[in-house]
C-alpha cells in the first residue's frame, strides 16, 4: 500500500469531484439559488407588509383605543352627573328638585360658554 497523502486520487473519487487538485483559495463556490430566491421573496413580502399591513394595523389600533376611550369617557360623564345630583341633594335643603335645578343650571351655563366659543363659517359673496 502507498503512504497516506502521497498517492494521486482515483478517478471518480469524491475528492476528485470537489476539485481536490485546486487550492482552497481558487475554488469558486456554486451559487445557492434556493437561498437567494427565498431571501428575495422574503424581502418583497417584508416590503409589501411594511407598506400595507403595518399602517392598517396602526389605524385599526387607534380606532379601537379611540372608541374605548370615548365609551369610558361617556360613562364617566354620566356617572359624574349622577354623582353631582346626589351630592347636591344631600347638601341643599329641600326636595330633590333643587338639586336638579342647580345641576341643570350648571350644565346650561357650560353649554352657553361652549356655544360662544364655536366658530362660524363666513360666506364670501
């Protein structure tokens, strides 16, 4: 038998198919078409998602949280009005109508102040 490493590779052997006669620095790797194609598809899908799904997700999230805030705010205002009437009923002497009248007056004054703050559209002729 020959010494290890000194005999030339046999024709058709595995080392001959890899280009064992060439130094490692001169071998050119074959391109990995499957990985390149998968990376390209992934880039396109990420780009489309960044332009479509992500903004829609932000809009949907803002809409849901906005509706939740509106519902909670409306409930808080109703409960605040009820609490105001109950507190005024305890504080004011007489029947409950005096508490209703005072709280109604507070809401009318607030409405008048908000009405004066409105902006009107001017029609140019």
